[in-house]
C-alpha cells in the first residue's frame, strides 16, 4: 500500500489509534495545549464573544469543534462563555464533527455531565451533514493528522509486506505539490483540498481557527515521527519497531501551512493570518483572563493557573513551536 494508505490504517481504521479513546497528557502519549490549561479554550471563548460583539457572528451561530477527542476543549470554551457572557449559552448552537461512534459517546457523556441541558449539542460525522448560515470552526492539531505521502526525489513511498518503506511509485499530483513547495523529500498531505471545500460548502459565513505544529514554508527534510508515552521516535530510526507501534501510538509530521492556505484559497475562503501560538493567545486576551482570575481567587490558585498558561505561551514550551492559522468566508 502507499504510505498514505498505511498511515490512514494506523490512525483511522476500526482498530486505529483515533478510533477509540486515548488519554492525553501525563497518562497518555503526548501533551496538547488543551491538556495543559483551561485558559486555552477560555481564550478562544473570549475571541468568540469579540466576534459576536463585532457583528461577524450572530448570537445564534454554530460553534463547531472538529475532532474533539474527549470534549475538553469545547467544554472549556463553553465554560468561559458562561463566565464571560452567560446569555450566549441560550442562543449558540454547539456542534462536534467526529467520525467515530465511540468517541461521540465519550463527548456526549462528558458534555452532558458538565452542562446538563444548558447547551444545545449536535454531533455530525462530516461536514456534508452540517448546513448552517453562520459559524465559528475550531480545531487543535488536526492538519498534522491527515494521512500523507512520503516523497523522495520524484517518487512516493509504499510499505511492503515486511513493513519496509520503498520509494518507487510515480504520482503526478504529489510531484506537482513537491515542486510547488520546493521539496525534494518530506511529507505531502492528502486531503486538505477536500477538507477545505467541504467546510466552505457547509456554511455561508464563518471563521475557522486551527492550531498545529509546523511552519508556513515546507521543511527540507522528513519530520514524520511517532509519539509513544511521551517518547518521540523518528519514523526512520533504525531501531524503531513499527509493527509494535502500529495503531497503538500517534504518528504525525510538521504541517506545511502554505499547503493549507492554498487549499482554502482554492475553496474560496480568505486567509487571515498565521501567528505563533503565544502571539495569537496574547492578542486574543489570555492575559486579561488571568487578570480576572487574579481578582477572584486566592494567590495559590492564581499561581497554579499561571504556571499552566506559561506552557501555552512561553517560547521554550508550546508558544513558539505551535502556530495559529485563521481563515474567513464572508
């Protein structure tokens, strides 16, 4: 099979890594911004409220997370909307796009336990099922989970029956992308174009914000790697035991944001900005949220939350390595 088929099986088959619930954070294979601090979702909530105040979002808009894992991120957004502008909970519609039934159940149960009947929550398996007039879409670490092809000097890789990676397949589409992004080796993602078109077709007017690890320009080499119990294992490490890691650990790569940008441009969606996560969160008001917390809790709790927020915004943690990309359809 091609590498993209192999990676798709690894992550999204019935027994794939994302098909069932996996812990994230200390007990899992990796940390995310969501697992680091509630103020990540809180800052997105503050931004959503600003979009309502500016008139871009209506009070009955859809707030949609794509690939919500347990539901923590959306729950944090909802919790902070309730704190900052409680009346919006009565009018906003909350949506999760999640393909796996088992994950939907986790999310439904968690959000039901958290908010009862105070919110309106709907699940869809794909954008094709969602039709809305006004929405805010959000995702965390989604573009690095698209299956990709491995490309090396004009050929893409296949995985043979022994699990060996062999570069001997011609693929005109991949080669054209490699030429466009000035790559002679590395990862070329499959599916960005379809994803952007599906999102654009699902809603008349929206803003979409996503956070991922990567850069605007393509890396000049391979970045594909496996995360297993917080160990980062380069995919081409000669000691890697791929058969043991298959579907039991996360596999990912650095996002080429120029490719994402071009996919949305082709879908008729406007690129707004790409920023380091630390800059984006500060601009959206994470420090103001900390000030509100400081005024309302004792110093010990404030300092605990401050240390968690530092993980989100400090350059040596997640602040510089992760980027926020934002799009709009008007």
